[in-house]
């Protein structure tokens, strides 16, 4: 019962299939390091089969991104387990596991078809955003397709990106939208940088989603990086100590020239980023606050605020003359003074005085004379009610 409740891992693998970058990677470096696309494909197939072999509930989906297009190459949920009509491997190889054979066939055939349909226009960048969006849509489709399945038994999704190209500053906004979507859906994004400088936007994706970012020291050791760094799922990584990013490049791309900037100007209305101040925001057409302040007459001096208004001080340090008085009803509602935790005391009532007894010799029942000492009786008893001070006889 407990084993059936454990969910598997859904691995969404995105392959960067830029032909120019892979041709550069195939040339050996001064140290003799080289990795061609065919060799990388063999490493990827071993990695996918190892992920499926870890647990029966594990699933895998592979997406390809090339110049100007992206496509889903394989999905274990949408692809039947039977072998295709045109086998990729020789027919005498009967020792391979049937499911592994289907995965190898479909991924290899999908990569060939995607490269064959690639447009000749090489000025366009790799459509990595399209592949990332397709991966997020595929995860959402599998999560909402079967509403009867318990949330404990649904596969835990994660995305792994194999990148060989540089960042495209024109894709800054779509990439950040995908990153925020993955962060809200609790989807980790892992990046394996095979060739080229560090990717700024992909570093931010790993940092915001809690994923891992690796830049290969040797391209020929791709399989070792995949098996040790990216094969464990989110549940297993809690018990492992993996290297983390020492520094993250959090630069952004400006909306005016589409270039990565270190210091920029942000619109206070739509949060658009610009490399230089503009009189009017080109995104929302609003006038920035800086322009409004600069257009005021010079004779107007800026308002002077008290020091305590700029620094948050505790109530015990706040000046008394600037304290704010609240109505008692507001204080009661906020829990100060007489609150809901303790009952309110009963209202005070005036004590009723007892009437003096009537009758008696010497005018009994009258008030005591102020001249007499407290607790001392007069010789004639108590004075009458109308008696004057010092025993003066009152009116008849």
C-alpha cells in the first residue's frame, strides 16, 4: 500500500539542436576535448533509459529546439510501447529491452525529422522558449487529464535543458514568463551547459525554481554529469549533497534595444526596463515620475519630512507629539485595551445611601453636626435635618 502511494518522476528533457554549435563542439579543443551530436545523442538515450529503469512509475518526455522551430520528440504517456514499423536498430539485436528500444527509435527519428525540416534562414535564434512552453503545457496536460488520480500518485515533474547556444536577449520576456510559471507550479528547471559562456537567463531559471546549473568542464564526460547530477529526482536530492551555484547573474534585458544591461531605468507603472531614461514609457505610454518632478517650477522647494517618518521606529521610541490617537472602538477591534481575550469589567454604579431611621428622642434620624467629631454623639442625640452648624437651633 505504501509503495503504491509513492509517485514517480516526470522528466521533461529539452535538447538544443543548433547545428552550428554542435559543429563547433565536434572540433577538438587544445586539450583534446570534443563531443559531436551523435555522441551526445547516445549519452542522452542512456540517460533516458536509466531514468525509466529507476522506477516503474517514472515517465519521460523529450523536446527538441532548433533554429526557428521546436517539436515534441517523445512522450512515454502518448507513445505506445510496441515497436515501430521501421526499426532504427538492426533486427538481429533481440537482447535489448522492448521499452528502451521504443525510446531510442522515437527520439532518434524525431531528431532526424526536426533537423531535416529546419529552415535555411540561419539568422533566427534557437526557439528554446517554444520548447520550454511545450514542456510546461505537457506537464499541465498530464496533471489535469485524470482528475480521479490522487495527487500523491501523480508524477513529480521537472525539466532538464541541454544548452549549447548563447542567450538571446530578444527572448527575455517569454523566458521570464516561463520561469515564473514553473516557479508557481513548483517545477524545478535544471540546466546542463555543454558549450559556450554561461547563460544568464537559464541561471536565473535554476535560481528561481530551485534547480541545478552545471557547466561542463569536459564535454566528453556528458554522460557522467547526467547520471550523477541530473538523474536523482527532487525527492532523492533532499538526501544528497550537490554542488550549488556560487554566484548568479541576475541581469536583465532592456525593452528598447534588447540588450543585457547592468544598470537600467524601470517604469513605475508597468515595470519595463530601459537602458536610458525616456520622457514617455514606450510600453504603457505613461509619463515617469522623474519627468513630473523635473517639470515643477524651480521656486517650489521639495517637502520636508520629519526624520521619524523616514525611519521605522518602535512605539516606545516614537515622539509623543506625533502620535496618532485612535477611537476606543478601533482599539477594541484591534485587540488593545479591553479585547476579546478578557471580559470587560462591569460598569460602575452609584451606591445608594440608606435613609436614616425616623423618630426618636432629641430629633433622632437627623444628620450629624459638622462641628462634632466623627463618631461622637451630641448630648441631645443627633441634630435635626434642618439644624445649622455648631448646634444652632433650626427653624421651628
